[in-house]
C-alpha cells in the first residue's frame, strides 16, 4: 500500500529539528479495529506534520504503533489529538523515554502495515481481550523474587545481550515471527508455572501471552508499559531494580542511557562494552558491539575481512 512521508529534504529537516531544543520522545501502541486505515493514516500524518512531530507510526486494521519525538510545546496537544481519534484511545498509555542523548528521528513516516507487529502466527485481526494479566512494577518485583516463577524475554537477541531481567529466558531468534513459532515448545515444561513475559513497551507481549493462553497455559502475566514503565517506576518510587544492563531502543540513540551496569562484551576483545554499531562494510552492515579501542583499530568494521573487503 502507499504511504505519506515527509517530503522535506534531509538537510532542511536537520535545520528544522535543531531549532527544537526541548522534545519528548514518546512511544505508544493500541490494538483495536481500524476500519479505514488509509484515512486514519492521512489524518495522523497531516496533523503530526503541523506539530513538527518526527518518527514512525504504523497503522493497520489491528491498531496503531508509534515511536515519535514531539516538541515540548506540542506534547499536550498531541496527546489530546490521539485520545480524540477514537474512543479506544481515550485511556491510551504513552511511554516516555528515559534519556535524551540524541535527536532520535529525522523524518516522519506514517505507514500502513498488515500488522502493527508482525507475528507470523495470528493471521486474523488480533483481538487482545484474551491476553496475560498485567502487573505493575511492584508486582513484577514480587514475581521476580518468587523462585517458582519463569521470566521470558520476548525481544531480539541483541536487545537481550545488553540488558535483561535477572534469571530471565531469552527466546533466541532473529525475528518476532520466529519467536512466536518457538515459544510453545520452549515453554511447554513450564506450563503449570507462573510465566511473566516482557518486552520494551509491551506490544509483543500482548500477542505472545495471548498465544500461550490459547494453548492452555494458565498463569500468564506481562508488564504494563513494558521495561520502559518498569524502569521509570524504579527511579520514581525508589524500588529495587531487577533489570540489569541497558535498554536497547530502535532509534538513533540505540540505547537508553539509564544509569545502570554494563553486562555485555565487545565482540572483538571481550572487554565490557555496550556500544552497538553497524559494520562499515555496506555489504555486511552487521549490528554488533564494539569498544572504543577496537572501533579505532578496525575503523568501525566488524572484522579484518570486512575492512579489506576480502572473504574466503
């Protein structure tokens, strides 16, 4: 399907965004039926553009998924606009970023997708009425302290590598589609235990907890607002923090600079590091962790083979 996008040249966008000294980085999603996604998309694009909002918004028949940066002066206007779009959005929860180290986006994309998060399993329009029980941050800590409970990380392996909850299981896969294909067999032996699933903002867990419940799992939970909400509550209410490492995010920042320890290692020298870069070789473009020393010696390549462009 076609989609609208910001037609301003990148150089102009950079000048425009650099005038915005104060922004809020916001993410939100909602599963609900949208009968005319094209009209929904166009209306959002026109109004977001007027508010100088940048980022990504995905629209489908099953709902909306957005990661955006909003000028502070338009933040409350944006919230009101979204809440009035549809009665289903009246009580929408919006996650705010924990750190503002970089401008996260340089364009506005509002696209129509078949699904707002592609699962490869649930083919019909997703109904989230039968999903796991939401837990707040205090309840999450109580469950983590329960040795009989199982924690399951539904993010990609590279997200898990730099940060995750203690004693959690990562469903190792390159895509969410693959995770959804694997979790039933992986978790079958834990069918009678309490299972707490988590992801960055909660969107994946809506579908993964629903999949478990529809396959006769009984005690299935997930975090309201995901890791982002949990970390914000930990800081706000001085709670014990059971999330170790850093939080990966899908924008120019790549990592939320929330004060925490480093648990991952440089893929070259194995020293502690949590800095992700993409291999400089355009034919490779591997996303990997590289420390400053190796970044200088290898010039941002993942290997000597990529640096000198030869392969065995």
